[in-house]
C-alpha cells in the first residue's frame, strides 16, 4: 500500500492481510470464509485483489544434497559416481549395504546395524571412518549406539544358597 497512509489505513491493511493469509491456509472458499468470520464479501474481495496485484516473492529454490539430481546431471554419461557416496581414497572393503537409490531412504536391517555397531565398538575404531565406509552420517551411528544402550537387556542371575555362620 502507500507509505504515507494514515495509521487507520495501515491498521485496516494489516487486518485484511491477516484474514487473507488465514483464508489461504483454510480449505474454505471466499464466501464461506467471509460468512464464518462475519466479514464483508465485497471488502474482502477488494483487499484480495490488492494483495494479488502486489509483486510476489520469488519461489524458494530447493537445495540438493551432493549426489542428488543436480550433481549427477552435471556429469557426462560415462562418468563414474563412486565419489558421491563412497570416497575413492577409501581402501576399506565394500559396504554391506548398497548405496541409496535417488530419492529413496536406505533401510538398515537389525543385523546390519549390529554388525556396524560391533565394528565401531572395537578398540581404536574411528566412528567417522566407519560411518563413511558404510555411507551413513556419523550422527546416525551415534544415535544407533544410544538406542542400543537404551534397550533393556536381560542379565543371567545365579542364586547361591549360603549358610550364614552364627
């Protein structure tokens, strides 16, 4: 609206802007919304036209992870994508879990998780290195460790009768 508008005009614009945003979030049509809020349909339509005529902000662009569609499309068809998930300088054996398909989340079985956690529990093991080897984030491996520690386990108990000396 105008910069030199009166305070009353600015208040009116704010009032109608709030209602316009609420209407856009609702699943009601314009008439139903105005009836439910006891608003003038004509005034609402006039303000809606003003708001629609305002320049709209540019839509937000999606950010892609390295290895997503934007990265793979930048390569020639014959280019290997081994560096995307698994670094080429890593000489460790291949991961037990295949790399994720584009747009899909990888699922790890309980046995795979136990295998990875057992490897991370070895003395001198680097959690970051193991996570890289299996193509997962370090924080995922740490979360798995916390979840495993939180699971109550059973402990073998042996009851021995002892005679107490008098």
